[in-house]
C-alpha cells in the first residue's frame, strides 16, 4: 500500500468514526456533513469522494458496526456449546459490555435507536446485516425451550430478552431520574442487571419448555387486527398427557432443586451489588404490608 492509499484509508475510517458519533447524537436527518467532516479533520468534499453522499456514509456506519457485532455472538456460542444457560448469560453480558464500555459499539446502539424511531432507506441493509446474529439468538433460545428457531414462541422469547436490554439503553435519561443510584457504567451494577434479565427470562422460558407429554403450541393469527382483538391462542396438553408427563424420578427432582439453589445463590450475590436503597425500599414495603395485616 502506498502512502497515498494509506492516507485515503485513514481518512475514510476517521469519517466513519466521526459520523457514528454525530449520527448517535443527532440522528440521520439532523446530522450535517459539515459537522462530521469537522470532527474527522477532513475536507467537506471527502464524504462525496468516499461514500457518494450522507446516506452512503450513514449506511457504511451501520454496516461497519454490524460487522463488529457478529464476532462476539459467534464467540459466545463457541465458548458454551453445551451449556445453553451459560451461553445466554454470556450473550447478555457481552451486549451490555459493548454498549457501555465506549468505542464504536457504544455509539452504534444509539444510532440504531434513532434508526428504529425514524427509519431511513438504510433499514433494509441493517436488517440484512442483523440476520446472522438474529438466527444465532433464535437457535440458542429455541434449544432452551425445545423449539425451532422459526417457531413463533421462540421469536417472542428472543424479542422479550432484547426488549429488556434495550430498555436500559434507550431509557437511560429517564432511568437517571427514576433510579439515580443506578450507574450502568459500573460493571458490578451492569452485571447485576444482566443477571436479572437472564434469570427472569429463563424462568419465563421454563414454562414453554417442551418435555415428553407436553404439547404447548402457539398459534399466531396472520391477520393483525384479529391478533389484536383475540390474542394468541394456546393449545395445552390433554389431561392424560399431563398426568403422564408430570411424574419425575426423585433423583431428577433433587438434581433440579440443587441446580436451582445454585442459580439463586449466584443471582443473590450479583444483586447485592445494586444500589443500597433498592434493598431498603424493599424492606420498607415488606414492613408496610406487615403493618396493614396486623390485628
């Protein structure tokens, strides 16, 4: 590579980095090429030279960020090939870590929030880039609940987990007012929140686990108005299959109980790192209930 080619590559990278910051702060519509070039230390004409126009630069910002997001998901699945719960926990940890520890993934989350709220023509490219990670996530959750990656229930569980994570990303300003002691730039508190999301989600998924003799199936109406009016119908197991599927050997029950105790202990230790007033408020509510129930 010649010096000129190296200089061109450096300028291009600086423009992507500066654009990511500006798009995260202002959104696509309000961001200006002049501000982006000023932060990158580049000539205003550089955007047209490298990307064609502002939309071309914006699309490249999203593509670049999505490429960076693929590796962690691959590594998470590879590190825990047989322990599905550990794989889910690692995935949620990694997501929080990359959002809150600065650098490109930090501004990427905010750019995506703008894109979801006010879609641009780049949205199709975003969906295409997200496809591999979305499939890995669905495959992992599908294995946890005994369903395929394209099953409606699998997709709902996946989006429930994503929604919990995005709440902390997109509602950070409101959370700072409602819960001032919560500091998500603090790793211990961040891990406690991630632990809660995982334990809460696993508890919900447990009810959808397909075991022998259990025939849960979710039917999602294809007509949106029908779905809104009636909700999703759920087919449950028959009385005969219920009776056949609820008996487990004592050894299995004991093993499940021991595993549950271990998870609860780990979660309690993690929750202890949350702001102290959380515990005090819970104690106050408990005392209030006792007072109301007293003779």
